[in-house]
C-alpha cells in the first residue's frame, strides 16, 4: 500500500503536481466560499472562460513562455472581472444574458486567436483542461506568491466580506465601502482563477471554485468552518485525483473535479442537517 | 441601486459626524425619490424629536421601506434633504437599520452571535478582532431580546420572532440612537409581536428614537407616540386621533381599507398586508 502511495512521488513532476493541486485546492476553496454564498457560480464560470483571449495573446507574444502567459492571464482576468462586475450593474438586458454574451464572445475570440498557431489543438487542450503535471518550479513560485496574497486579503478583510456578503444594506449603514469590497472580491476570484489555470484549465475552473465550497456549505454552520472544510476537501480531492490520474491515466484536472463531485454527492445525501436523508427524516411521509 | 456621492474621507468610515446640539434627531425636508420614471416618494417633510416612537403606516408600495432607507442613508434622495442630528445620514454610524426578514439568506452559515457582533464592527474596527468590551455588549444585547440561549444557533433554525429579535439585538449592539425598523411585526404571531413591543418599551426608557413601519393600524395607534401616514406623499403625521380619520385613511388606502365604526372611534382594517400584484414598487 505505502509503495503504491509513494511510487508517483519518485518523480519531480508529480511532486510539483501534488503541491500545485494542494495550493490551488485551498485557494479556490476559500475564495469559492464567497462565490457559493453570493450566488456567483455563473460569474466565476464566465470569468474563467473570458480569460482565454488574454492567454492566447500571451501565448502568441511570449512564444510559449510560462511567465509571459501568467502575467497576460492575470491582466485579462482582472479587467474581465471588473468589466463583468460593472456590466452586471447596468445593462438593458438581464444580467445573466449580458454575462453570457460577453463570455461566449471572449471565449470564441480566444479560440480564434489560438487556432492561428499550427500546433493549436495540443496547446488549446492545455488551456482548456489544464496540465498539472507540466507545472515548473517557476510556476509553483508564482502560484504560491499569489495564493498567499489571496489568503492574506481574505484574512484581513474577513469581517468586511462577511457583512457585505450577508447583509449589504446593513453594511452600508455601517458606512462600509461596499462597492470597494465587492470589487476586491471580484479581483480575488480573478487571481484565484489565474493561479489555478494550469491545474484545471478554464473549462473546469468553476468546479474548483464551487464544488468543495458547496460541499462544505452542507456540512457546516459558520463561515470560517465552511472555509476550512472546503479547503480540506479540495486538498483531498486534489491528492486523490492525482493518484487516479497517475494509475488510471485519466486527465488530471478531470480526475480532481470528479473526486470533488463525488464528495459533494456524499454530502448531499448524508449531511447531518442539510442532507437529503436528514431532510427525509425530518419530514416523515404523511402515511405514518 | 443608485450610488450616492461619497467623500473620500469617509471611505473606510472615517471620523463620523458629531451630533449638533439643538438639532432635531431627524429632519426630513422635501424628500423625493424616483425609481426610473416611477415616483416612490414625493416631497415628504417631517421632523422627529429625541426618544419618540413613530409608526409609519400606509398601503403596500406607499414608500415605507424607501423612506426608511433614505433616512438610513442607503438610498440618496433625488430631491430634498435628510438630516440626522444636523448632518447627512451617511455620515453617521449611530443609525441602526433593522431589515425585513426577507432581506437576508437564512441559510447563510452564520450564528446568531456572529450577526449581533456585526453591530460592533465599527466599534472594534474593520481590521481588528472584537475586544472584551464588544463581547460584553453583544451578550447584553442578546439578553435584552431574550436570545442568550440561542447565541450559537445557525440563523436558519430560528423562528420568525427570534429572527427579528436577533436583528434588533444587532441594532442594540450598535448602540444606535436612531433605530429604523422595516415591518418587524409583520407575519409574527401575537406573543412574538408582544415580545418585540416590550423591547420597544425598553428602548423608550433608553431614549432611543424609533421609526417602525407596520401594517397594523390599531397597534400603531395604541403603542406609538405618533403615526406617519404615507402614500408616496405624506398624507398625515401626528397623534393617532389626528391621523386615523376616515377621510385621510381613504386617501391613503383607497378602497383597500375597510372602515368599521365602533362605539368611540372608527376601526380601520387594512387589507393591504396580503395584497399582491400591486403596481407600485415598495423597496
């Protein structure tokens, strides 16, 4: 058993993969807690997809250099986050329609740009579905740096995010700059997405944000506990997913998301208060 | 929602305005609020004295919630001026806004204690943890509304009356001198209403000024110093016998009110509490 567990760790690329999966899992889970509580899942999905043109330009400009790619993604993500945020506040069409149009358009632009390069099908797949086993030490350093920055901001703005998310009108009577914290949160989501890009790619990104957080939501009754449980579940899913990927040759991003989804299924059924079984027990059928 | 002008100094709260001596607790002058083409409030003017308890009554869509939010400094008026202790409301943190219960997500992972502690956020600072003093204030607030034993509950496990009392505890923890309550009694059974009315009696002793919107005209008449009858415009403002006159009530409620003549007075029964499909927006 232990040989089975240790075997993948002999490879440096697997070690880096595990570290990346852990970091991404924790950062996405913490930020994802707000995504779930504020009902921003669609926004997160749209944002992840909207980064693709930025990735494409970074890819074309940098000739495949990971550092260049990272900074282009980060810039695009922040612009897209604030842009979509502004868009959703004032549009003529419904908010989700507006977001949908912009995100599909941006995504198409990204694909169009990447398709101008000859080897595009291979590279596009990396951007769409991630390549956790191709993470370099330099990538890891950037992920650690920005991941730590995100956790730092969440730690310091914890109370403010809590009030602004739970009761924005009350937050305004406390004269908190609600708009500022809303934008800050959008930026945190954007950075978390960029940090996670290599691990799961844009297509499955939303799962990293919402699935562990939603699972934790079913199991906890305080925000801090929800964050902790979400981070734990996400780390676990990352590690298990990578083992599955190694031994069964499954795409790593997909494996991680599938494990996460499995956890959610278990919680949805068996969570002590909010699970399906608990709800059934509370409401016995009318025949009894 | 429209966004008010913000002074840079007040970005993280800043130093909040001092109470000017001699100024009314609340002065509303010619306040008009529009939602697009729709007039929510039209030229509303009145003043409130310290420690008064005012009931705001009127049909659905009359602008009761809007009025409370304008006073809270959450919605900037399109015309007119609101002053709290002589300054604009958005420079004060002594105003507590108690929302309708439907305003928040009751499944949110947060305990009663955490919600009440939000009232202390301004006191202990945005980036600092609560101090011992803050915990004492929270516990005292919970005791006042008789919710100590519920402190560790997730908020979704509370009854309607308990939810409302939790919000009032948050306002108490805030140590507000002006409390704005948006329909705290609506949808509660009589014992739960009575509990909240008893808390209002406590607030009266502490000279906290209260503005409360309600659908219950009789309760408003019995328990409050003055009534403010609203239907977009201010129809009447004064003691119950001055406000609950058939002609004024007819003007406010139109056909949606039944007037029942009693021995000594006219009993008005508002139908609007359950009215749906109103054309006007009450937000």
